[in-house]
C-alpha cells in the first residue's frame, strides 16, 4: 500500500476470510465451519520498518516478496481452519512453494508470450516492434483470461467476494466511516492500491520496456524477460504508489480507470457476514497498533 492518509493498511482475501496488514502486525480473520469468526494475529517482520522500504524502486521488490510469503501463510492458515488440520507452512517449505509459484507464473505470463512474439516475427516477417506488441497483447489476454476463468470456480467466487469486503473495509476506514457492516457495504469494491492494478500495470509497462530492446535472439529475448522482471516490478510498484497518492486528481482517476475496471474481475459484492469478517481482521490490527503505541 502507499502513502495516503493511512499508508500502512492493506490485505488480501483468503479462504472464507480476509487478511489485513498494518504497520506492526497482520491479522487473518476467517469464518470457521461452525460459523464463528476465528482470528490469527502475528507480528510483521522488521523489514516493514527498515530503511529498505524507504528506497524508491527497491522498496517495491522488498515489500512484494514479503507480501508473497505473508499472503501464502495466510492462505495456509485459512485452509487449515476449514479442514481442521494444524499444518504450518514456513521456513524452507514456504520459500520453495513461493519460488515454484513464481516460476510457473513467469513461464506462463512472460516466457510463453515472448516465444510467441518471436515466432510471429519469423513466420510473418514482422519487425521487432510489432513482435513485442504482439507479445504484450498475448500477455494481457492471458492475464485477463486466467482471472476470468478462475473467477468462474464457485470457491474462488467466494474468495473474490472477500476481496471485495477487504476493499470496502479499507475504503470505509479511509473515509472516516464507522466500521459496521451496514456502513461499509456502501463503499466501492475498487481500490487504487489493489494487487490486480499492479498486475495490469506490470503488463502494460512490459510492452513499453521490452519494445525498447529491439530485435534479440531467442535466448536473450527470454532471458531479458526474466532479468528485467525486478525492474518492471519496481516501476509498477512506484506507479501504483504515485497514482494512489494522487487519486483525487481527475487526470489520475482517468488514467487508472483500466486498473479499477479490471478489479471487477477479482472482486464480488460481499454479504454482510463477509464484511463482518473483514472488519474483525481490520479491528484486530488496529487494536494491536494501539497497544504498541500506548
């Protein structure tokens, strides 16, 4: 999340729940099979208070990597709550899982489109510029198609509804509203600092950056997509951060409309019971901050 009035609050949807992250702690609130709300609270790593998170471009990589591991732990906790199991995913197993997930994502959304763009150049005799454009269009189509397809799975639709509950809760808090489900329900499922916006920005920036490289042999074309991914992530993070800080500007709101529109594929309107869970997670984080700051 970015430097708005309340810069440190973010989160994500999990299975039958929401994870909220503050400045010192993260809380996962879940609706257990007996319909009770179960809350798991854990402190955040020192990385969130280090100097690294103040260095432009580098801070994006640091926070994104930690957010991946934190989010995966939250998903594991929520899954275990539904099954009644008590397994922990941490240490080497956690980092291995994150690494494998990243490799699959890079292969599907970066290497495969790069190969297809290069193939189009050779088969049709296109210039490198057109090949990079085709690559970007394929990458964008894959991203949207993937989100649309997984969103049709009933269980994922519920996760997307909790995603909407997370956005509504943070929007309500930032607007100064009382955090009751009936109040929070009135707020938007869109939020400028959403991870969905980050992904779309990453894809668009990839078209611009890769087009500057010109024609490359296949090996270096594929290698560049991997080597420049941290650069793209840092740029995308700073862009999302900047637009979120200036979201009241009509011009900024206009240029972020595609980002906000894509969020309607990854969010659903939540029920009051889902909002209750999101509010519980948020309040737990706020209470923890008050205790530490007293």
